[in-house]
C-alpha cells in the first residue's frame, strides 16, 4: 500500500504543467528581466556575479553591469576622495601653523636701520675732538635739586639715531620685562634720547667712549670667543657690556662678536667635584674662588632675556640652580659656593644676587628661587649691615661693599628700606675715581685693596636708581647729578685711544679705546678688559636700567611664589614695551 502511494506521488510530480501554469512561470521570468532594480541592489548583484565562475551567465552579466556602473561610481568616489584629502591636508597644515612662531622683531629692526641710514645720508656727521677742556672732577658744577636744568642738545660723536625716540619707545630687542613709562631702553632711538646732554643724562662724549670700548673689545677678542687673562669672567663682563648697548648676535656691527662670546661660555660648561666632594656644574677655566661662575651666569641670564637663545637657558638654569642650592644657611654666599660656610661674603654674594635677579626677570625659575631671595635679603639686613653701610663679610666693621649691598636691595625690590637709605647717605661724598686708597680722600679710602672701578660700578648704579626714580628726594637727585657730571668728565678723558682703527658699520674707520687696569700691586684681576667693561657699563647706566621704584617691576622679583607673580603681571596695566631691569 505504501509503495502504491509513492508511485502515485512521483507520477503527479512528473506530470506536465498546464497552460496556465506555464503562462504564469514565463510571466514571472519576463517581469524579473525587466524589473527596475535600485542602485544598491544592482551593486550587490554585480559583486555577487563577479564571484561566480567566469563561464557562467551571472559572471558575464556582472561584467556588463560593472561597465555600466563605472561612470556613476567614479562620480561618487572621486569627489569623496578629494574631500578626504582636503580634510587631511587642512588638519596637517593647521598643526604646522600652531607650531611655528613668527618673530618680526628683526624685520622691524632692519626696516628701522634702513630708514635711519637713509636719513643719516642727509645729516653731516660731526665728530667732537677727542680731548676736551680740563674739568676738575672733585668740584663738579651742578644744579641744586630745586633748580634742575633742562637737558640741552649735544652733538653726538656718532649718531646712534638721527631721530632720537621718546623715553617710552618700544624696544626692538627682546627683553625680559615689559613696562610703560620706562626710562631705559636698549634701542638706537632711546640711546639717542638718553645721550642728548644734561646733568641727568649722558652726552656725545660718553656715548663716543662706549663705542670706542665696544670696538676695542671686538678687536681684542680671542679666536675662541673669549678675553684674557680671565677667560670666563672677562667674557661674561664683555657680554654684559655688549648687551647693555643693545648688541645681540643679530647686530650688524657686533653680532659675530657677541655670538662667539656666548658660544664660548656655553661650550665651557662642565661638571666637577667641589670642595665638599659634591658634583656640581661649573665652567672650565674658572678662577679659584669661582667669581667667574657667578659673572658668567649673570651674562647668560641677560643673554637669554634678550635673545631667547635656548642654549643659553639650558646652561644658565644649571648654574642658577647651583647658586640657589649652595646658599649658606644664614642666607649669603662664600667662595667656591661653599654652602657650609657662614662667612657671607658681600662681594661674592653681590654677583650671585645679580645673576638671580637677571635669571628671574628672564623667566627662569630654579627650584627654591623665591625662598633663596628672601633669605638673602634677611642676611643683608641682619648680618651684612652695620648701621652705616654693608660689611665685606658678616659681622665685619668695614663699609667697603656698601654700594654692593645697596644695589642688591634696590634691584630685588627693597629700595625703600632703612638700610638702603642709610647706605645712600654714606655714599653721598663718594666720587668716581681711578685712584687707590693710598691717595687720601677718594672713593676707595679705607676699602679693600683692588680696582677702584669695582666699587664705582656699584656706586654709579645705586645713585642712578635713587636719583632717577619717581619721587626721588632732592638729596638723591643732587647726589646722582654730582656723580654723573664727575663721571662724564673723568671717563672720556682718561680713556686710552689707540692710533689703530677698525671699520664701523658703514665701513668707515672708527677709533678704538680702553681703560687700563688700575689696582694695588697685590691685587690680581681681569686686567684692562675688566676695567674697560666696568667703565663702559657705568656710561650705559642711562639706558641699561629702569629705576626700580618707578614701576611695579621690582615686585616681580621680590614677590612671593612665581605663580602669584605671574598672575599679578598679567593684571598689571603697566605691561607694554620691552625693557631690562
């Protein structure tokens, strides 16, 4: 029975289709052939057919379909690919723009120089005689503070700028502090304004002497970029002198000289064992007491502040950190930065504090810097001060380093302290001098043996700071006037001018000169280079420094933590133009 059912079913399956069924089948095939498929469906069928054997009808149909769809696919894919490439290029270009810092300061400087040179062609250069009428330095003629003379125009020995800029001109060099209403700027225009004559300013003779000194330094520089006989300290002092005049590696006349000097100090950095067996960062060939390390650090900090050369920062940060770490427990410093000593040498500490001040104002903040400065001020007030001035060492009775301690407190923001006022009173009779203590009444009477210009270097800055600041007392104004007029009379006259000349920026022969080393026979030091740099720095005090009491600048040094100082600087409305402080 089961077999019969199976046979019957097979017969039914093999039975031919009826006419109606055949019609319906052919109709479905015709409908399928003419069906309007969507683009996506056609793509899917095409990719499916391409996967079939090449001899199959599906594969051949897929190839035909591919040819038909080539144009639409290109119309979609090519614009899409272009958009993707555009997005990638835009993203990469945007990142590059963010990483590029454009500095237009040099372009502006070159533009200004070209304009000045064009104007100078229309000006007849007037060079005053080298030797001036004898002036008695000990009794300079000055105006009283109640009758301060208006500065009078003076012909310049070499026009620094034929169009002197106003005192609030914008500096073309980079500098660590930005302030409005400045009275010092290392730009050609401001230098011209500050050497226009008068008993509060420089004049043609001072600026001519400065340029002679800078050209003598250029002429006597060694091939490796240094100056002898004390390569590290003398190179540091020379860099400070060039920077004070606004000369950087980009300067037309002195650029290569400054670059070689900076590179010499950078290449001289080394590590060694100190007196206590600690490994420390120092300079190859520094002097035994390491005064040179402090002076070189000061120079590199100033160089970084004005050039933003990263190599100078790397070296300066290492030696700055050592100065901070090697401070004595009582707040001072001693030879070879022996932090176990409490001798608190004022002469040695003076250079340490100048380096720290320059470093902080250039934006370098070694660990512990603010606490270090506070300890140093406390040491100055309690250990190095002796009621009438500042001691050479803690607890001593001499006042030889009165100007050193006074300037340190002025630069660090403590210019109104009682100790500073007392020190200025003690220094009132001091006068610029090249004579030692054996000559009777002079600047160096009763002071340690050494080069008188070492003390003049500090005294000139102290008197300038006190006499040129806002709200200066009549006594301080008069003291600065007297010092300034004596300095202006003495230094150009005592300079040794050589018969040899060197080409100036315009190719014309220019004179060179220097100040010879003057010191007791028992004193060894930096020789003619050191004396020349110290004298030149005094004659550039007019535009090298901003009087610290004139703005809030000193508070940035004396203030608390660095973050708070940065916040206060952002809020200040005084910030505008570049100056050095």
